[in-house]
C-alpha cells in the first residue's frame, strides 16, 4: 500500500505546479526511477490476493455442498456477487459522495484544476462507478481514477467464479479448463500490445499525468482493462487451488529443501524483475523488434503474478522463517483491514494537500517522501473512521443476513 501511495502521489504532484519539472523526468532515467516505471506491478499484488481469497471461499463452500444442479450454480453465482457488491460498494459509495461534494476554494490558484474536475465527474458519472463499468464508460470524465482497479477486479471476480463453477461441474475437464483459461489470458496482453502497436509497459507522459490520464488511449486500452489483468488474478486462483491440494494431502512443504531454495530465490528475482524495464526505457527512442516488445508485454505483469502466487503458497505452507513471522504480526491484520478504505480515499487526501499550496513545489526526494508519508498516515486515519462508521457495520449486517 505504501508503494501504491508512492506511485499515485508522484502522479498527483504533476497536477500541481512544480518549479523543477526536469528533475522528475531525469529521475526516470536512473535505476531508482525504474521503480516508478514498474509501479503497475505493485497493483498486481492486489489482483493475486483477490483471486486467492475468492477461491479459498469457493473451496470452503464446495466442501459443504459438493453436488449442485444448474439452478443452484446460478443462485450461488448471484449470492457470491451480491454479497461482494454490497460489502465493497457501501463504503465505496460514501467515498464517491465525498469526492463529489463541493468544497470552497480555501487553497491555492490550482485548486479548481486539481479538485473540481473530479468533483464534476463524480456528480455526473457516479452510477458508472457503482456499476463498476467506469473503465469502459466516458474515459474522458473519470471519477476516482484509482477505481479502475475495482472495475477490473469486479469483472475478474465474475469470470473466475464462472471458471471455478465450470471446473466443479465437469471435474474430469478441470485441468483442461484451467490450462486453457490461463494460456489465453497469459498470451492476450502480448497480442494486444502487438496489434495495438503499444509500448511493452505503460509510462505516462508528464502532460498525461497533469491531465489525470484523461483521453489517454494506452491507459484505457493497455493498463486498466480486465483482459490485461485477469491472468494475474487467475494466478491467485491457481495458488489457492495448489494450497488446498497441499493442505488436504498434509504435505509438509516447508521441509522440502528444493522448494525452500526456490522460494528464497524469488525475493531477489522479484527485485531484479522490477528493474527489468530499465534497459528498455533507457533506449526508448531506439528501434526495437515489435515482436520481442510484445513478448515482454505479455511477460511483464504475468510473470510477477505467477511468482507472487508461488510466494504466497510457500508462506502459507510455513516457508519463510523470520520473514513469515514478521508478515504474520497482528498489526498487519489491523492495517490490512484498513487498506481498502485507504486505497479509496488516499487520492482525495493527496489532492486536497496539493490544492492548498500557494507556491510552486520544488520536487525532490525529501519533499516527495514527506508528501507520501503525510498522505499515507491521513489516509489510514480516515480509513479507520470509514471502517468504524460504515465498513464494519456493513460486514456485520451481511454476516447476519447469510
């Protein structure tokens, strides 16, 4: 979540006035700046976890009710989606309402540019967000730009549930179904990049960030759509299936030395993969093979999702030692519960902070990190209020209805 706020805050700073914009552009040509280029991989983490949790719930459900007819499958599909919709949408709607409220200009000269554009979009297109079709409807009037993830995640949820139900109904075809779905969606980003003549990864121009990605074809067709992110979501689905098989067979994976070595190797390999786009970006204007660029476009996100799925299976099977103990600290349960609210509200917080500035911002590491940490702390505090007043009561009510 820190890295998500890091990436989004860097984009929002461009909406304001920067006294040294050349420094930020030069940063992208450094090795450290490559982390900003690969920032999209961090969001993939949420897709993998979502697929994992959906499948764990589905497996628990099927263990209680092994056989179902077509009508029961349909009712189960509706029930899963309705409960998920209500659980996510009630706090989401509250943040949309907050984003559409008119605040008088008590800030700087760029207040209207930074704040009012989203306020007007949320008043006009709030219903598209609540139907989770905001990635496909009126891309030039975006309400809560970060909500692209919720739209992609919602459709990934529905597709994955259909795949799981199909595999459950015809268990003898299960491996074929999973293989075909994984193969199609793993290769699809490469085909989209090749035939759409896209770059292998999404790097927004400064003006694109200043305009909040409005009318940006690459963002709308290469970065945000469900078909570009579903393979990573499905990696979480497969990870949960593998974990269930290991648990049901009571196989002690943490005693397998070969897997332990591979698991620990994933950490440096993951870090190196974050920097894999660096040589490509540094030779941005050179002529590259369009075919190999498309291959990298297919591998860039999907390899991260696959590696993360294996990593999660390992840590769930007690591999990791001190790393696992740290990840299982009770504080992360609390922070994890607040992450959804913080994700929804952090852009709003960041824009208000930036909109109150009356002088150009000098962009530098110190300013950037103070801005990030301030946004992160305030977002989690507001998320705590949102959880206590809206999210937790909604979850408790849904549990009673079940």
